[in-house]
C-alpha cells in the first residue's frame, strides 16, 4: 500500500472519529442549558441537540432563515468569513442567544445558549442601579461607603454639597481624619469597629457630629449597614440625615420653656436666684446685668458676672425698654454660645429676661405704692419693720454696727389747733422733705405713725447717727409753718446682737430715749451713750 492510500485511510478515520465526537457532544448537552448546532459546510445540512429551541430545529441552513433570520445571517457571515472562531449575542424575533462558533474542516460547530431572561434581568438590574444611583446622588441624605480601613469608597453629591468638599478631595481618604472632629474620633471609630465586627444590632443607629470644610459642624443621624463579600466583612454603608436644625429647635424650645417656668415664679426674688444659676450654666452668658430705673432711683440685678473684669463698654451689648417714669436696661456679653444655640435663640432668651424684669418693674411699683405713706411720700411703718428685721439679721451674722432713730415732731397738736389740719399736714410734709434731703441713699426714712418718724441707719455708730440727726434738726429750724419754727425730739439706739428678730426691743429703747428727750424740753436728741444736748 503506497503513501497516498495510507493518507486517504487516515483522513477517513479522522472524519469518522470527529463525527463520533460530535454525536457524543450532541447527546451530552441535551440535559444542559447549552444547545449545539452542527452545520455541514458542503451541503448546509444541520444537526442539533435535543434541547435546541424549536425555531432553530431546521434540516438545512436555508430553512433556518425563515424563523431564525438573524441566526441564519450570523451563521452565513461566519461561514463566509476567514475566522476560525466567533462569539456573539444574537437577538432574534422571540429570543436572545449567545453563540460561540468553531469552524472545522467540513463543519461549523455552534454552542448556543438562550439568554433572553438573563438579559432582561440584567437590563432591569441596570435600570434599577441607574435609578438608585441618581437617587443617591441627588436625594437630601448623606450616603457614604467606607472600606474596612475607614477609607471613603463612595460619597454622594449631597454630602459633598453640605460639607463643601469636592469629590477628589475625599475619595480614597480616611473618613475619620477628614470629617470627624477630634473630640469624637475615638467614639465614632469605636462604633465603626462594632459594625465591622457584626454588632450592628446594638449600634445600628448612631448620631454624631461631622466637620465641614469651613470648620462648621453638622449633627447627623446615621443608619449603618455592614458590607460583605462572601464571608468577608469588607466595609460599611451609612445613610444619614442632617438633624442640626432640629437640634437647634429642640435646644431653643427646651431653654425657653425652662426660662418661662423660672420667670413665672410668684416670688420674683426666688426667680432671680434660679435665673442666676440657669443662665450661667446653659446659655453662654459671662456677663448679664439688669438695671431698673424709676423716679425713686436705680436698682441693679446682677445675674451673671463670670470673668467680666476685662470687658469694656464697647464689648457690652444692651437691650432697653423705656417707660414714662423709668426704664429697664439689660446689659450683657456672651462668651461662647452653647453647641445648638443660635443668634435667634439668644434674642428670644433676652426678650424673656426683659419681659420678666418688666414684670419686676411693675411689681416694685405696686409694692412701692403699698409701702409708701400717702401724705409724706416716705416709706410706711410696714416697710420699715421689714427692713429693720433684715438689718438685725445682718448685725447678728456679720457684726456690723447699725442704729435706729425715732423722732417725734414738736408741737404738731398746737399747729393743728391754731392753723388747722391742712397746715399740720404741710408741716409733716416739710419734716419728711428735710429727712429725705439730709440722709444717705442707704438710710431708710419712714413715717411711723401720727407725728412720729423713724430712720434706719445701716453701718452707722451712735456718734455718727446722733451727729446726722443733729444736722437734720438744724436744717429743720429754717422751716416755718405759720409763725411756728419746726423742730423734733429724737432718741438714737444701737441695734444689738441680743435684740429680738422683730426689732421690738431696739425700738423700745429708741422710744424711751425719745420720751426722755421730750421730757427734757423738746428740740433735743438723746442717744444711748452720750449726754443730752
């Protein structure tokens, strides 16, 4: 047998082997999702596996073009091309196929798969991802993805807009180093570690501050989720909402409700004490003073005075309210506002304080009216006794020296009988005027009753008190009613630590001295330790 015959025999053997292999392939793939088409290049006949879609089960390539036109075009193109292998996705009228074709010596072998469902699913997922991406980019929420080291792998546009950063400034950089204030880094890192270790049930929602590019802070409420790849924890996804404005509103509401509660106290003295504590601790004031001016004088209430030594008039701010007979002025300085306190909140706080002291102003006006003697304008006996009790406590507690003076106008009955009660009233008013004009602002002059007057002289010894009374008596000698020169008799007593808290004992001593002065010839001042003048 020559070489040509041997070669022919080998070729025939190879063809038989290939045909057998193709038959086996057609059988093997029948129970899989992969189907097989074998096209004879010489006559166009098609062999196919059992699982081949019905529209492609044709005897010849020419028949295929009627129900599977696009598949036929693909195969024709591959047949006529010089390529040995080709993979492509073909969309026919009803289905979408993925083909991988091999060109053998006499056949084309095509491995096909119906991927219509997969393509639709992929398309749906793609559309959903695109929608979700658009939502995440423009929704008014913070969306941040971190890797397991805390480096930023994604951040949406809203987050960048609210914090003032550009994407290139943060992407790939560490979240904690860029956004978390130093005071909160360890706490927030601890939460991140809890999430990464799977303890999200306990730390799923978390509130913390983040730092913007310009140094401001925002408070964000986060919901966190763990990212996994297989069994590996690879990072976190966090969605957050900005609750800063709500925090500001909550703070303002809490502060104003508390201030309104304090200032609603029936006793304004108690309210002022509570205000001192609350304003210093919760509202950021390091200096706050209220001044009430009336026709009677000025009263100052110091509410906060922390570290105010270096403050000057330029630094101090004022809020005022004017009345026909007086005014209220709130003088203040704010060191550092509390975390969630706004300028609007500060104004509201000051308005509450101003309104409170307006109430104090009117209360004092009413009190003043109830404590005044209608005829002379001096304080009345009730007011004097209240202040005497307070002064006795000061003497007992601090050991100060204070005195009480009791005066009785000389000859009032004779003036009334001679000139009438109107002139007698005029005489009483003149005595009161001389007392006011010749005593200190710290002294308290009052009409005790009828023609009797009293003077409380805080931190004044007997000698000084008697000297002051003698000067008043000398001034009174210049006052004449009708043809009568006015005068009085007086007794001066020192408040003792042993005196009763109601002041009965010291008033009794002063009254006894007054009686002795009257008995000695009137127009006289008598003290406990000095001779009669």
